[in-house]
C-alpha cells in the first residue's frame, strides 16, 4: 500500500511536566504540566487515532487488529512499540521496569519494558540517572531500605544528541530541564522506588519498593551502544541501537534522499525542520507509520527524523 499512516498524538499531564510540547512543538496541550506526548501508540492508556487518509478516525489498535497486513502480518496481540516525546520540567521519579518474564508473571501477562532515550534538548548542566553504585543485590536492598539515595544513585551529565538504551532492571530517571524522544516496548509497567517525597494532590505517589528490589540488576553494567553512520546523498543515517525489541535510527535529511524499505512497518517522528515525504508536506511534530509493502521512501528538505522498526 502506498499510503502513510499519520497519527494524532495523545497528551498526558504529569506533576513533573512543562509546556515545551506547546512552545517547541506547537501542539495544543491540556495544561502547562504536560509531561508526555504519546506520538505513536496503540496502548490502551493512550491509543492514537489516524488523522487522515483511508483509515482516518480509526485507532491504531484497531488497525493492528483488523488490518494486520499493514504491519507485515506480524504475530502478537498488541502493536509492539510506543514512541513518546517527554518534557521533564522537574525530575521524574527514580524507577525501574521489569523484563517480559517478571511482568508476565506479576502484571497480568503484560510485556516488560526496554526503552531508549534520544536527548532532543536539555538545559546547561542537565543530568540523568542511569544505574546505581551498589556492588551486589544485598547492597541494593540495604541502600534502598535505608534511603541512602545520594550514595546509591548514579547521576551523569547529558547533552543534546546523547542516546541511552535502558534495559529492564536498570534503575533510571529523567531529570529536570530535559526534552527526550523515547522509543519503548508498548508497556506501562513502572516500579517507582523513590519520588523525592513529593506530594500529588496532598499525597505521596505510590511506590513499589519490593518489586523494584526484585528486578534491579546488580552490579550495574553500562550499556555500550555503538553508533554507526552512513551517508545517503547529502544526508546521513545513524543507527542508534538495535536490540531484540527494536532498531532505532536517526535520519538527517538534507536535499533529496531515497531509502529502501523492507521492514514490516517503520515509525517515523519529525523532530526538526520541514520538508516532504513522497510529495506529502511534513514538519516538526508530525509522526507517521510507513506500512508494510510501501517500498522505497523519498524524503526531501532539511529535517531530523527518528525512526524505529522491529525485526520481521
Ligand atoms: Zn522508564
């Protein structure tokens, strides 16, 4: 089929969110505490609607159910990926996600969550939490039970363009002044281990201390992601990560570039600039899916795109 599937994002208000989804992306957001734009999602907590074309008005979950041919007839009862833009005006809670096995057993058969972050922008001096300093699992439990957060948490500096792969069992937190493009398994299972003793509507948010201790991996081993770049005309494609759940690429479009496409489907987010995809105008803040059988894709203009796909 030679028709792209454009999606209408779903927005989530959060205690740590800001207004950059409006000021940077020109979205209509519900309030100045909007933390997340679920840009490509068929998850029941935020199921995107197709915004134009043959399937206009349909939810992505319906297309997955009724038109699996658009996704190369992949198996599975849910669309596997979820792409978000996150605006962290304040710190997110310190958290960890389970793997498929733990989530399947303890969370009603849900998927686990592997996720990755591309830093779209951040304040000078911005930081992020990835991993911890405990030397073994026993020390993880002690440090958490004794609330020795400063000693426990591994905080590192970040800059625009950095990329992080966060595997299940990795303790992490996005911190204040950070705008991120997140690609993840379509799952919503988060175990919060520490929330800075913040209150939401007068009450602390729920913590999941035991589950966190169960799933945190020790010692922490940093994920090394080897970025590989190649040129296409004047543009450039960079592979950010490839794992069993997804491959994520950054595409710097400059002039005209044609990319072959044999994937079951490809998610594409326009994160900078404006241009065209096969003659259709696109601009920063647009998100679409290239369906199965679409074949070659031609981009034109000056844009930064992030794409994700799964293995056939
Ligand atoms: Zn997370």
